[in-house]
């Protein structure tokens, strides 16, 4: 299982995450559907390495409208995929 670091995210007009990115990496950009498949199959893990906070694993969540990607919640508001720059 490869550990991939995400530095940016693509978002649609509603602000939903549509892709994960790390400029210069061969796998980037990775669509939401492919990233979900990678995580669920155990092929790859996706992580965010925050500047002032511990790195955070990206997880798949089953929501009311389907599966989506998010980071684990903690006491900060910073480890959130929405906070990453657009790609």
C-alpha cells in the first residue's frame, strides 16, 4: 500500500471534493471515484501533511447522497479538505 500526500483538491460548484491533487506526482490528479476505490481496496492511502498540525488520513464516508472523502475531525478546523487550495 502506497501512502500518497494530497496538497490540493478539486471542488465542484457546490464545494464537494471531486479530485485529489499533488502537483508533480504521477498519480495526480486522482478523481474522487478512483481515490475512493483505492482506499476501499487497500491499494493506496491518501494523507494531508498540514503545516502546523499532524498529518491526517483521508477516509471514505457513506453520506446520505453517497460516498465522499474527508479527513478525521479533531479539535482544529484546519484539517479539512476544503481548506486545501484548488487544483
